[in-house]
C-alpha cells in the first residue's frame, strides 16, 4: 500500500511538472523572419509593421516592441558608425534628448557577431539597439522598447536566443 501511495505521489508530481513545462513553453514565441533574424521571447507577440528593411512586433502583455532591421552592405557611406548615428539621431528627435543620455558599448558580442549595444531611458521606458554586421558584411540591428521595470527578462531572452536563422523546434 505504501508503494502504491508513493507511486501515486510520483505520478502527481510528474503530472504537475508536465503541465508547468507546457505552460512555460506556451508563453514563449519565436518571432522574426529569415532576412532579419529571430528571437524567442515570452509574451503574446503580434507583427505590427513591416517594410523592405524592417519588421516590428509588439507584445500585448508587456507593451514591449521589438524591431528587426537590415541596413544593407557596409560601404564608404554605410558603416556601423553611420547606422549608429542614424539610430541615436532618430531617438534624439523623437524624445528631445541629448547624446549624453545614451550608453554605447562597442566591441561586444551579440549572437557571435561583433556588435554595438546602445541604450537609453526616457520616461521609464528603456530603449536598446544591438547593431552588428553578419558574415557577409551586412549591417543588422535589433531594437527593444519596453517599460524599464519589464526590460530585464526580455533583454535576457533576446541576448540568449537571437539568431539570423530560424531555430528548430
């Protein structure tokens, strides 16, 4: 009888573990596209905007927005620094900021690529841009805009799961 009780307890614990695992997996979504990259993040993400060089998703739970960008080939007019300045300038214009409000990390690794990470905070919203070149010298970027108190877990998911190729299920 004691073995049967232990067995039933084990089955109950196993059942709860399976349910919790299924719930956790259901909360994560892989978003992106072959040309711009993919991330797997928790939330309920929907595509909100798309054009030839960018794609945006928004999460109804956190209010976060993730943007994927392709700036094209590196050349004399199109460099990591010009793409970086373009991003900073657009955020400055949209939010009446000055350049000293940005933290720029150069020489970091993002998905195995040399990258810049630019971050700023405006009115309790964190904005981050990861800017990098792929193996074919195309400049790519991924952006995140989210309430600062919800940023940490999404940043971890992005930095852990970003890939230029679709992950296998």
